[in-house]
């Protein structure tokens, strides 16, 4: 696990020094070492910061050259099947100096070529591969988008890095704000790929290889794994066995995914919430024998947010070495100023706070942690899936002419009237707007939106196309469609961004067994009746943990933000949301933000998410000095 960066700058003054500076911004991702390699006549330099997890000796250092000298690689992540690949390569005559998966991947590139090598890898990774013979640079991201990779232009130079801060370290990079991307942020609380907050930077999409042959080359994208194709193939050829057979296959696949993610030369543990996903991962870790797993949980004293008692009960049953830490407003106040520095662009998922704190806790004891991310998307665990289908079934029973009439009436009624009626009035207003949804995809986008019309909040912004507006629902049932959209957008651009930044802020590697692509392909083939509500996952979990310990309403990994915004954080909020400040910056409608803040202080808690998004953007601007 590492941080990577690079610059392609023919005619540049000193690409090697620049790559070193860019990689230096990622020292938190790789505190154990640094390296830079340059091809002076090409003007290309690759930088690396190392977190030593496998092959702790200098034989695992990067940038690394292939044995034949053709390829140079900087690599972030883990290839979990690299020992299997290594045995296959050794049988073909390859010899290895060290034990790193980086060296294994380079040998695979020599043997099969870069694209075929990538397709053989099971893991989480983002990498840059320079082909010295073809003078081509390839950027690659893993199938489900676990590891991040950004790229863009800095004047005439091509730049890339694990985080945006590596790109902004280049003196020629445009640090301006993309207002269209900002509208996406206020709708979703994150910025979906390929967009970023900066106009000249992009996120590489999951499952993609981008090949460039010059710094000015727009590049050719090769999609080597496509979630939409996988979902459609699963729907066309569903699993034919019964539920007991499916549970056995699931347990086998997940057990292999867990076992492969236990490969480490440093201490490891698990993040345990006490819910279905993390409890199942921890249970499968516990089966391997040896010392009990180390598990970590963050607790809150506020009712409705505290998962620590459930996690503690599961840990006691499984016999783990459990550590929990209760946090309150003081810890929040300490963490909030760090958010813009760790996330680099506006990010509004408030569960970033407990995630950051639990990662800091775990890093005091271990370097690697397993978690349960991906279980909700693959096994249809989100309550919004059920609510979305129920809402659509209600809507479609209303005759189309009547629905159009009601929607028209709702559109005429000023929102001030709805707001004047309080919480229930706003809920009626939102339902009247939902009547305009022509189909379930439009309704699901509406349900997943924070700001329903973000272009009215962001001055001069308009919304680009996203997975919510471009994914074809044909051939998929409603459950499968919604999970596909989430796997294409919410999972890589919210959940995985959250855990990557929170973990790497402290040099903690997080591994997610549910995000093994072989498990994802199996899940896509399961009939909805087996997946919905995590039915099959629960069946497997109950083989290892009593149902009474884990069967409880889904809580989510949130924090009591609303109370804190009105209390300990209120001065911070009022400073960032000051109308004069908003008008001077010129990005947000100061009147609209001010109205939401006043109504929130008056008890209208439904503005909490909108205001947190605004605060995260404002905090990001403040961290830049704006």
C-alpha cells in the first residue's frame, strides 16, 4: 500500500525533482520509504511513497524495473492472488529476487503483456506502468475502484497521483473550481467519476486502463471489467441452484477472499461494527486459528448512533482482542479541520468522521485492517432499495394524467408554503416533486439526492451526466438496477473514497473481502430473492454467530452531527456560512444557504445534510485560503 505520483514533461526543467515533490505530498500514504525514477530523454519521472506491508526489505522498494528492463512500475495496493501467479510464472522460467506482488506483476507484464497481466490480477490497485520500448504510459485502476487514481494537465505537462494534492503540487496546475462538478457534489455529497472539483483533473474510472503515448495525447481507454456487463450477464444466466447450495458457494468464495487478504508481513486486524458484513468478515478471520484477531470500534454516547455494544457482544462471542473508543464533541472538533486536508475535494459523507477516528485508533496497534465495505451494494442491504421500489409501486398506481396534474399543482405551490408547514410540509413538497419522476431510475436519483436542484444553489453551475442518468435499466429488475448504479457511483466515489482517505491518513491499509471481483460476479448472478436484505449473507453469518447478536435495525456508521452543529460547532458553522463571505467567494447562493441555516436552527433538521455539504465545501475553500 503506497502513494504514487508522476509527471510527463518533455522539455521540463527537472521532472525528477517535480515528481519527488508531488510524491512528497503523499508521505502519509507511505511513511516507510520514498523513491523516484526518471527517463531524462522522455521527460518522464515516477514517484513513490512506500507503506511496507509485503516484502519489508529494500527488495520491495519502488519504482521497480522489470527483470528485462522494459517496464518501470509504481504501484499502490495489493494483488491477493500474486502467489498463485508467481507459481505459474516460475513454471514458465521466471525467477524472483524478493517476495513483493509488485515484482510478480512486472514479471506478468513481461510474460503476457500489460493488459493480460491486469486481467489475471485479483486485488485492489492503482498503478502507472512506463513501457520504455513503446514509450507508452499506462494508468490502471482496479475493477471496483478500491484504490484511487487521478490524472490531468498542468500546462503542457501530464500529471497523475493517488490524491489530488499530488497534482496541485505542480506549479502549472489550475486549482480553479469546476462549477459543474460542484453541482454534482451538492446533489450527491460526493463528486462522481470522472469529474473532480478541478477543471483540469479527472478520476480514472474503475476497471479501466488509460494508455498515453505523449503528454498531449488524450489517451485511449480500455475497459477490462465493466460492472454493467457483469450485472447483465448475471441477470441473463442466474444461479440455478437452491438457497443452501448458494450459501455454500458464497461462504467458500468469501472465505477465500478473507484468507487471501490475511497475507501480510505486518500486524493486522478488523474494523467491527457488529453489523452483518463486518461480523461475518471477523468470524471468518477467527476460524483460521492462531492468535485471536484484533478488532476495533468507535462508540458515541448519543442514543441512536452507538454501535459499540453490539460490536462488543460479537467480539466477545468470537473471542477477539477487542478495543473500543468512545468519542464526543471534543474529538469531533479536533477532527473536522483535518477533513479538507485528507479528502482534497469537497466530500459530504459525515460518516467520514467516525471512520477517520476508528482508523486512527486501529493504527496504534496494526498496519492492516479488514472491513465489510461492499456488502450492502452486492447483497442489497440498503433500506433505500426497498423504499425506492415501494415508492415507485405507489406512484405507478396513480394514473398518468392524474400524476401529471398533481405534479403540476405541486410545481405551482411555492416552496415557502411547504416550509411554513414545518417538517410535514417539506415532506409533502418532496413527495409532490417525486410525482414528476417518469420511471424508477429518475425516482431513485431523486431519493439519493441531497439537493434536489443543485444548479439553483451553485451559481453558474449545471449538472453533467452521471451513472444515475446514463445507466440503462433494461434487462434488470429494480433491485439489480439500483445496486448497479451504486456499484458504479456511490461505492467507488463515496464509500471507498471515505475509507481510503481515512485509513491512509494514518498509514493504515484497509482491505475489503466483499470487493473481490469474483465474489461480485457471483452476487450479480444470484436471484433477487436470495440477495435482497442480505438474506443469503445472513444465512451464512448465522452459521458462525447467533442471530440474536447481529439481527437489529441497520444503524449506519454516522455521527450526531445535527446536535453538534447547533452546539459545539455553531461558531465554526456561522463563520463559514457568513453571508458576506459567501457573496465574496461567489460560488453559492448566500440567501438560500442563509435560509437553510436559520430554519435548521429553528428545528428543521431535514437541512442537516444540505448544510453539512455546504460546510464541507466552505471548509475546503478555507483550507485553500479562499
